[in-house]
C-alpha cells in the first residue's frame, strides 16, 4: 500500500473548494480529514469515502467496491472507492464528501 504525493495533492485540490481537508499518512496509506473527522482514505493511489446505510447505495450503483486492506483476506472496511467521474467533478465530489463527513461524524 502506498500513496504518491501527486495523487494525494490531486485529491486535496479537488476537495479544496468544499472544505479544509488534510491528509494524515498512516499504515502505508493516508486518511482524509475534515473538521477533525476521518471521512475518507487513500490507498495505492485510490481514494475512498466513508459509507454506511445512508450513502452506500450510491457507491454500489456507481460500481464502487469496499476497501479491502489485506488483498489475501475477505475483510473490508466501510470505505468505498470514489467513482472516477465523481473524483474528477469538484461539485459532485463535494456532495459525496459532505455525505461521508456526516457518516464519520455520526460514528464519533
């Protein structure tokens, strides 16, 4: 697992109009934080957003899959890869990030 500086900077730039997002590197990946809550992560240059029953269906409809931290194990985490068309559209990405931030805050 890894995160290139270029990809992390791209994700932060795409989210810059939405909120004050920071990246914290951890466990070979990086967490995406806003307002003190981790709402997303980056692993192997793929960006993921936190999901629960309130927003998971949108990810599934878009063909996203859950983050699997260990490729050799079936365990997944409640983060889903951001569809490329969403990641490339700042306005749409902001809406998805807002819903994921609400999920993260509700779990605190």
